[in-house]
C-alpha cells in the first residue's frame, strides 16, 4: 500500500465510523449520502500528506483533514443547487435525491462540523489555523459568487476567470497543505510555500476540470460531459474562444440557438477553430511549473518533495 492509499484508507475508515451525536435522522441522511459517494478525497489527503512531510504523523492531522472534507462537501451540496446539477460523482445530487431544503440544511450542519473537526489540534496552533481556515472559507464563497456573476456577463476576462477559480477551488488546496504542514511541524515559511504550491496546483486542477468537462470520458469523469457548455459557464475555454472568435462565431457563442448535444457539438467546433483547447493546456502547464517552483522554496526532505511532485504529475494527466 502506497502513502496515498494509506491516507485514503485512514480517511475512509474515519468517515465510515462517523455518527452524529444527536439530532433527527433526516438531517444527517444527506450528509451520510454525500460522504459515501467517496471521490478522490484530494483535499484531506493533502492535509495528511503535509503532516508527514517533516516527520509528523498523519493520524495527528486526522481531525483537521475531516474538517476540510466536511467543508468541501458542504460547498458541493450548495453549489449543486445553484448550478442545478443532476449528478455528482455519477450519482444523483443531494437536492435531487432528497430536496433542495434538505441539501441546504444538511450543508449548513456540515459547515459547522467542519470547524469542530478543525479545532482538534494543539492549543497553540488553534488561533492560527482557525484564522487561515476562516479566511479560506470566505474566499471560497467569494469565488462561488463571482462564478454566478459571470453567468450574467459577456465581458469576462481571462484574468478575472483565473481569480475566480483561485478563490473557488485553489485556496482550499493551499489551505489543506498549510494546515497539515503546521500540524506536522512545518515552519511558517514552509507552510506558506506549501500553500503557494497548493494554490497553483489548484489552478491547474480546475483548468484540467474545465478540459474534462468538455472533452472527458463521461464514464470516467462522473459528471455530464458538456455541462459547462449547457449552463453557459464562462470557463477558460469559453473566454479564450470568445476573445479570438470571428464576429459570426462570437455571436454563436453568446447566443447559441442549439439545445442539448447539438449545442455542445457546436461550441466544441468553435473551440477547435479558436485554439481554446491547446491554450487551456498551456495554462495548465504554466501553473504546474509555478507549483513546482513553490515546492522548491519549501525546502522539504527528499521523500516529502517527491511525494508532492508525484501528486502534481498525476493531477496533470487525470481523467476523472
């Protein structure tokens, strides 16, 4: 069993053993449902991995790791309602299986429990980590609002989009590494470098997600391919194509008369004409390189550095 598998086993066992102390079953059934959908558990894995980079123990960071996982899933419950998403990890979303009200309230209790889990650290670290996590939580909400605002705009720039995904996705990866690093004994400077590594890794991760949404294998991706196109999301692909499209193609992008698969096919053809896919792939490579530069600044022991490099390489070529 490699290290990442060991971290996932630790997390899966802890999630399986979780039971609410009190409260109505109808509040916690959706929580259990979203947690049992599994997924990569990337963010809590990063917490445990970072905890061992300087000789600490992953088990010491299990509470904060669960806090990160609870927070991430809280955000998914609410995001799926706002996006009107039907599938999550290949299964019906919580608001579809239960109801929007159940998804909202169960998400709320997950957010509260996220802070309770995160508080399971040494007392001297608690103020610092709560401050970092609280700031990150606010930034994730800011990123989600920017994402929704972009749906009403036709002039979103690439720089704005990158800032949105930095907030919505990347800062939580950075926070995961920062928290795990500090619990495991990393210095403040090392933790800040780990945060930067995670932030750029998160940007590359989301750009890769954009590609998979348009070009991925639906059986591996676990979500409806073309969902961003059908929802008129302002992704990196879309914005790049819009900036470089002819007048006629620009109008088709902004006012596509097609529906369903025909709309997806028409937009993918426009992406091909404007070079949107290779441009997105180049942006992924750029943030991947910036992540590795931050990793060099962390000055980690060789074993830890190699583990993070391997993870970055895996995320660069993932298919799900």
